[in-house]
């Protein structure tokens, strides 16, 4: 999810009353921002900002673009002003609306992401925007992460005024691809530490700490408890997942993903399964808008979005539907560098998905630890489960995305199979498929499958991976305990990838039983087996793209320099990923205990003051007793206002034993160093095949 560096402070009374940023006077501001008060049927009023084109004639009518988020519009104005400028210059008004119970919107904080409350309100927001005197009646949605998710989900509902959407770094499958249960296995990270605390804040710039605020926000149970009670796939996750009900989408959608973003799998599914018009783009980015993305190269994605919206909201023939459906950045090899600045490669058009010319090649794990087209003799390889494996391999921000370090430390804990050096370059594009025959001597085990590029000097760069919850082998909706010693088959698609293995490099298949701290360890010391060779041995099916002539490439614009809204500035942006990054790893070889310490901090200046955030997370497990695992985190927001200093703080203790999880939230607020309110939640939740 997007890092939320947001804060508040008092502002002049006239500006507060009008919520009109333009009232700050002649400060170089090009775009006016006016307040929206959007009534819901139950009387709750949602707060929004409306951004106007330069020199807009208020008697004219404009198509409306909507970004609908819980991430506090007032603190986001600096970001929104820059981001929206491209659309404003091209004849759109842009509405930024706070979801119910967040930011400056009224009501009780939504109970969890994408609830019916949020989506019902979203339909009313779209209808209200379409009915205003300054609106043509045509509305488009766009957004990254949460905003991309709910754009897809609103398209499932097909409100009449919603004519098109652009979803950036978002997925259609909540259970296995959102941040809660990655590949069906429980996940914890910075989001757990920070999200509910931000939602508990009163609205900026006044930060009124009254009884209504306490009842409707501060005292509302953190949403994480709801997710913890839903440990298997089912109706709770289906409610807002397009996966499995694509036929409901009748709104044209443009989907944008990144090779280092965890939500990229949705792009080929959307292209393949949605009957409404669909386009997609995937580039070499982590969880960012592509015009301001890391790693580079960046592209001006908003040009494509405007062409998309112009076609559907303005009835302009932009030619966008005459182009191929899918723009792909084909990744060339890079060394395993978490600080990678630029990804080498090239753009290529593809007509859609699946790609007809794909050559699906089976590469077999062999008894001699090779990886080849020939399966060779049958054998059984054994692996001792090491729960802390993965700690050196990318940390909690990984999500099967992000730029990872050298994978050799994880491979040391894995069964590893290497190909011979390649005689020529090998390109893959798609989702490799792992097929394994395995067993375990415990009732619960997970399997982690990774493919990597091994360079001649021994560096190991991760290319793709997937985890498999062994108790979900037949169904994630109806898990079953493993029968110790009984062999069974597993099949899983690795996450969507693109890679060109250079000549002389090796393809590596690595199989293990842990990826900590991305995935919570299974509770039992375990030995697993893997069948190799023969007809039933482990193999990976690679989606190979044959060399071809006459490749077509899109010509994306270079990102423009965006204007800056005076009074809003980042003082300290924190880590490049936006999340607490593990910087301290401690291992005790005698006890088997492994600890990873992650920290992050930053600050932002607003017209009303400064917000500072601090984050620290301790990940702890034991290779000898993995049932006893914990994540302990602290998240603190300090609001430095003119007349007072507010400190909102939250600690989260998430622990496990063999049978249960325990989740404890402790939240408090200090005003000028004096405690004014605190609240604790503490609940034991049974492990449900996790």
C-alpha cells in the first residue's frame, strides 16, 4: 500500500470555513481548489476537494475524474495538486473525496477495506458528481493501490455515470494478492502498524479531540481483527474481488502495473477475461505512479490516461483502441541490487493475453541437482524446514515485488537445481507454473518456489516466485491437514514476470518451506520431501517467448515537470520503498532464534505545521520452535501545531503459539506531553490452517 505521510495544523479561519485553498492569495498557485460536501442517504456528509482547470469558467461543464481514498485529502493536497495538474490542463475537473470516517468526512470509520459501506457511498458520490452544474455527467475513476482497487470494484457495480477507469498497482483478487494473506499465507508489515492509526486521526487542520471523534474513530476496533478472523478464502474476500465474476464489469478499464509491485497478476487476467474494453501497461516499477516511479525508466502514464478518458468521457477519437491492448516492458538482466536505479530493457506491444506465440517449456529438477529438459532418473530429495529462511532476502516489503538482494542466503536453505549455462538468451513473459510431488512429516507445511538468474560470477537475481500453503492443496476455502508421510501433488502459478536470461547465465529453481518475514512460519519443526526425475518429478513450466522480427514498440511521453503547491513539502521522505526496511539481523545459532529489526521515519511540512512519523518493527522467530513467532511494532505520528503538539501512537503485538494467534493493539494520544486518551484491544484468534 502507499506510504501515508500525512499531518495537520490550524489555518486562517476564512480558509477553514471555505475550504478554498485558492484563498491563500497570489502565491503562484495555478489551480483553484474548492470544497465539496457530498451528502449520503443516511445524512453523513463526505468531504472532498475539487480541482479546477486553469482559468476555468465556472459556468462551463467538465467531465469529472474521481480519486476516492481514506488517505486524508487535506494532507494530500500537495501530492494531489502535482498529480492532477496533467488532467486539469487537459480539460478535466478532478474530485478527491475522503472515504466515510476518514480525513474530514463524517461518520464512523469504515470497518475494513472495500466494505459495502465504502462502495455504496462510492455509488452515491459518482451520481452526485454527475449531477452538478459544472459536470457533463460523465465520471471517470482513477487511483493507485486503494484507489485502484475501489475503481475496479466500482466497475463491478456499473454505476450509470461511471464511463471509464484507470487502475494503477491494484489487483482483482483480495484473498491471495492483497497484503493480508499472500498466496494464502498470513502476512504482516508496516500496513498493520500504521493504517488504523491514520484512520483514527481527527480531520486536519483543526484536529478536534472531542467525544464524537473518540466514539467514531479512536475507539473503533482496528480493521486487522476482521482480517485475522478470515484466514481462508471465501465470501468475505469474494465480495469485492472481480476474479471469478469478470462478466459483471461493463465499464472500460485501463490497468497499469509494475514488475516490482505485488499486485501485477491482475493485468493478464483482466485482459483475458473482461468483455468490456480493456488495455494494460506494465513497466519496471515498484508501487508508484509511473511518471514518478522507482526504479526507472519512468513514463508519462497520464498521457495514456487522458487518451483513455477522452475517448470514453469526451467521445474524442484518440486512436487508443486502434493500438495493441498490452504494453510490456521486457526486463533484461540486472544484478541483485536493492538500490537499483534503472532497469535495462525495452518496451514492446502485445496484442492481448494470452500471447499466442508463447512456447511453454518444461524444465525438470534432476537427481544430480541440474535443471533440464530431460527429467533423468527418479530420486527423492529431503529438506529440513528452516523457519527463518528469507530474513536476508528482501524483508517484509517484498510481496513478491520490490527489488531484492542476492538470493544465495535463501538458496542455502533450499533445494536448488541449476541449468547448464545458456547457449543463447532466453526470454520469459507470463506466469511460470510449478508442479511438485511432496510430503511432510507434520500436518502443516508451506512450499516456496523461486526462479532466479545466476550470473557467471555467482550473483543470484530473483526473477519470480510463489508460495503454496500445503493445507490449501485442494482448496483455499476448505483447507485440509497434511497426512504426515503421505505424498501429494502441488501445482501453482508463479507471480507474473518478464525476464531475459543472457547467454552464459543459468536458470535456477529453488524450493524451500519458508519466506520469513513475508510469510508467517508454520508451527511445527518439519522435514519435507521432493520427488525429482521421472514422470512425476518436480518441474517448472517456463513461458518462453521465441525471438522474433518486426517487434512493435509504444512511444510513451517523457514525464512532465509538475507544479508544486506552496506550503506543502517533504522534509524527510524516509526509505525509498516507503516502509520500514530491515537493517539489523541477529541470529543465535545456539537457540535458533532469528530477529530482524526494521525502522523508518520521515516528516512533511503543511501550511498548518509539521507531521513527523516514526516506525520500528521487530520480527522474531525460532528455527527450533517456529510456533512461537512474533511481530512487534510501534508507529508514532507527531503533529506540531501552532498552539499544541499532538502525539498519536500505536503499538501492535502479534504473536503465535501452536494453536492460536494473539493480537494486541494499544493506542494513545498525548497533548503537549499529557495523556488524554488511550485504548487497548487484545484478542486470541485460533490458527485456521495458518
